[in-house]
C-alpha cells in the first residue's frame, strides 16, 4: 500500500535525505523544509520503503503537500 | 546619482527610500512573486519583478537584479542587509555595469570573505584575536599541538563560513580527526571552500561591535559600540548602545582598533567591526560586517546621525562631514527585533497579519517595519517583522520605555516574540547588564517550566 509523507510546515524544500528503494523507520527524517531560514525536519510517520520522491530542492511547500511516497 | 535601486525587501527598503528621498533621489524596488503587493513595492517610485519566491530565483539572483537595474535606468544600487549585500561578485557586476555600488568596494568584500585574512590583519596591527591559528590549517598535527597547548574546548571554523554554520567544537583529542574531516566536507559543499582554522572557544562571551564610516578619501569615524549579547539560534534579539560593560577607556581602544583595521583594508562606506569580550574583560577582534546592519538605528539614536543617508553621500563621492572629536554619544538606545515565531520555542510562524495595535511613537520611540493588516508573512524569507527602538537619557529609562511600548504593541494572526522581549526587559540579567550570549536559553527554560 502507498503512503504519502507530507509537509508539516510551509516553506522551501531544502533537501531530501532518502533514496528510492531505501527502507525507513517510523520517525526517521526523510526531508528537510526551510521555513523562514529555520530547517524543519520532515519525518516518516509510518515505517516503509521509499517508492517515489515527489519534490526537489527549492520546491515551494504548503502544509499537507506530499513529499515522499512510501510502500508500507 | 539620481536613481537608486534597492536590492532587498521589507523594512530596510523603506528605510533606504526615506534616506534617498531626503537627498532628492528616485527609488526603485524589486520584488518576487510573494512580494507583489508588499509595502516596499508600493512605496518606491518604480518597482520591477525579479522572479519567483525562493530567494535563489529572485533576491539572490544576480542576473535578474542586474536586468532590473538596466530596465529601470537606476544609476546606483543599495543592497540593504542579508541577501547579496556582502557578495563580492554582485558588487563587481554592479560596478562593471557602470552603476554606483552603495557599500565597500568589491575588492574589500572579496578579501573579507576569508576569516583568516581578518585574523592575519589583526595580528599584523596588534589587535588581539582569539588564541588559535591565524592561517588556515591543513594538517591534523597542528590541531593536536594547539589542543595540547590551549586546552579544550577548541572551535574549528570554516574560513568562508557564516551565520554560525560550520562551527564545530573539539572537546577531546579523539574528536580532532572526524571533526576536521566533516568540517572540510561541509565547507566544500556549503561555501565552496574546505579551508578552516582553529581557535579557543571563549566562555560566556559578550558580543560588542563598533559602527564605523569611511569615505572614499580615507577619512574614518567610529560611532561608539553596540552590544548584541542577547541572541537565539546565533541571531540577535536585542541590541543596545552604549554597552553596559564598555568603559570610556575600552571604547577609545575599541574605536581605534576598528578604525586601524578598516584603514588597513582600504575600507569605504559603512561597516561594523565585531569583537568578543571574555569574562575577564579582554576583547578579541572577530570580523567585519561590510553592510548597513539591522541594528544601525541604535547608533542613529545615540549619535543623532543618519547612517543610511551618509552611506548614499559617501557613494556619491562626498567627504565625511564629521570628525571623530565631533561624535557625541548621548543617552542609551535599545533595539528589539520582533520575529514571527513562537516566543519560547522559536518555531517559525508564517501566516497572515490580521490586526495591529502600534505603540505610541515619539522622539524616543521608533519603529522600523513594513507591517500592515493583511500582510502575508511568507515562509520563504527571514522571520523579522519589525524593529522597535527606544532612546532615553539613561539605560533604566530606555528599559522602561521599551516595556511600555511592548505592552501597547499587538500583532494578531501570527505568533510573535513580543512576549519574549518583555521577559528579557524584566529579567535581572538584562537590567543588571550581565547578559552573555548564553543567557537567553536559561531565561526561557526558567520561564516555561515555571
């Protein structure tokens, strides 16, 4: 089943720290959002394997925008 | 000079517009998608769109800004602070396009990108620098020798680093190799240079800086100091002048050091020379901030000078109209930066400002801001919303005036650090003047666990 990890703060994508195929644990950082020059960690809310990365550096994020798809 | 383009956003653009108008200059604003309806765009005589909201696509995009310079016919560029204000490549491109750069020359900006250049200059002039290396280090043995000589903790810093990034402590000898390797890698990735140097970490430092002005003929004045020891996340929250810990003798010494450094650099326009003060009252030269700073109003209040107007006059080629002996520091000024953040956790709070109640402004109360109801506080930029500056005959009076102004100041729709400002003004550490750069964290912990 697919599960989307979404932005928890608005801002710009600073970086994605996982690769497609990688296994991630619940609570593991998958991406970082830069909100007002502060780096906010976006964590997997479920364990799974990274199926697809939907964002790239400097993409504009709103709260709830999907960032990474996990196969759970 | 007839028309100045201000390559920035928010309150500093409004500040430069005020100064430019007093000199009869036309003003040009630039803006990103997010700032289309911003106050700085409406207040300028003309405005040009320079790209999308992310800074690299607009306010940090040299080509797009140069294009706006060309389209507007501006004959000068004021860079404000932050963004490209200290970028030597940008300054060079501006100058090469035949446009006046309101700031120090591109050569000076290029030199001071290197911290070790500044450290070597300090050594040469007999201005103390923190114990450590003046040159960059390229081998582990040198760091090991210094570790044994100076004792922990040491700091490994990037030669071209900034904003507190890439500073790593070394507390034990076995940390040297991994910290050195990781610093070089961070430096290469983030700043394009792996060079680093080592210095002794100063315990409980106080941040003291000297505001200076230099014209194009080599005349300099120092305008007293500002203290900026109330910090969070390496960012300043409160600045004041004069500092409660700087004596008349200290001030003379710091001012003469600052001017000798700038003179040796061939520095022109406004600049700030930064020092740290240790617990024993020793001062160490840290770096030069080659721009107008956020906290420049503190100096304007205590000297009665208009620093931004003077910047423009210097850029026009005018000689400094003031001599050192004419500088007269009167009373005490305090500035509070108000951020759109949770006041105690510092989590950013973007959103829309719905309602504002401003404090009563007077000769002693100044507010530099671009606030208005409906303002969208964007997640893309710095969280600073406003700077509240107060001036009174003495420090106690200034603190009281700040408290009164803060109690009347209300911003709805986003969280702000106004409550933090009150907490600081009411704290014993601030009232006594014993604040160091490490004090704020403890103060917040005590307030939130109470």
